[in-house]
């Protein structure tokens, strides 16, 4: 089985996310290092130590973090780009202190420039991050996006251009979000569509670059380019894409993280319900 987990709240402390994941029987966990609507915040030695101790006690594998939503490495605005770069570097260093395997980040939005210019800005930011963090073990994972507005990353070609453009692509990987890929227009429902999408990914990037999955159904139809997550099997994707993915031997030990809506369903935690559905497949 792949490693199954979810993005968990850090309310009350980073270690609380680990404890909650363990209580729900997860194999792995994803967190925000700090509020996603804030720029980089200091991480105390005590908080980092408590998080690592919780990980050891829970035996969770391949824990990762998602970067702040404020970062825009594709921005043509120099002030925002530099602020995003420094926050990016800071979160990579914090992820290393926490013992995480990777930091997931959206490539960014080119806003008033162009797709080509935005991709060049992302490449420059990643190169500078690598230059300043040469000894870190934690990896950066570029996430596939739905393609809202001027967001980059909704075409595999975007991610391939970044990979080919950076100086140390071996330090990068890809996080494949099922909702985003479907909303971007790729087929996942019929088995032939799923296989064709994975062949295209392999041709452009290589399946060995695929180091994590976000498992989300989609509220919107294929090609909508709208990012709206839904519970597993209850959206436009349905169960079949997740059945294909969970039974694909190429990903049998891949870490996979739910980012579905939180709350209760008939008295049970929605994460627990979604995990049960995934494991049944």
C-alpha cells in the first residue's frame, strides 16, 4: 500500500498535527510550518524538538510541509519576488530543522508579465534557494496546479521547463494533485485516460520525479481550471482515478496526502472516512 495521510492542523503546536494523524491511523502527514496566510515566522528550538519527538513516537513516514500561499516565485514585481524568495529559503531551512522530507510549493503566478517570463523567475528563485541552502537534505516539490488566472504549473510542460532550467534538478521533485491535474484538463477517470496522462508525465518529466501525491476529488469538471477540492468519490472524479492510482504498482510506496474538507460525517472525522474509502480501493 502507498503511505496514506492528510494535511493536518497545527493549531496548538506543530506536534498536535502529528498526534492527530497518529490517532486517525495515518502513515504520514503534511503540515503548514506556520499560518499559510502569513510570511515566514520564527520557529523555536522547543517547538522543533517537540515536533520531532512526536514524529518519532508516532512512527510516521515521509512527513512533509506545504509552503505559505503568499509566496509567488513567478512574480514580475521585484519586491514581492525577493520577499517570496527569502520566505521560501526560510521555510526550506525550517523544514530541515523539523526533519521533514520535503516542502511543497506552487510555482507561482506571472500576473502582468508572460508565461515565459514567469517560468524564468521561478528558475532563478529555485537556483538562488539551492545556492543558499546547499547542505540541506530536504527537497522542494513543485506542485501541479489547476491553472486559475495566471498560475503556472497546470501544464506538465511548465514543470518540465523549470526542471530543465535549474542547475540542480536532482534536488527537485513533483507533487501530483489529482484535483488540480483533472481541473487543468488531463484525463484520469477512464483507465486509458489515466494511463495516457501518466505516459505524458513520464515523457516530459519522468515518473521518478513524482515524489508525492495530493489526493483530492474535484467539485468542478475536467478542464475548468478551478481549484475546488471535494471528498473522495463525491466529486466529478469519482472513485475510479483513485482506484487506478492506489493499484498502480509504480506508486506502491508513494506518500499520498488528503487535502479534502475537514469536519465530521455522521459523527466520524472526514479524514477517517476518506482514508477508509481509499484503503477499500
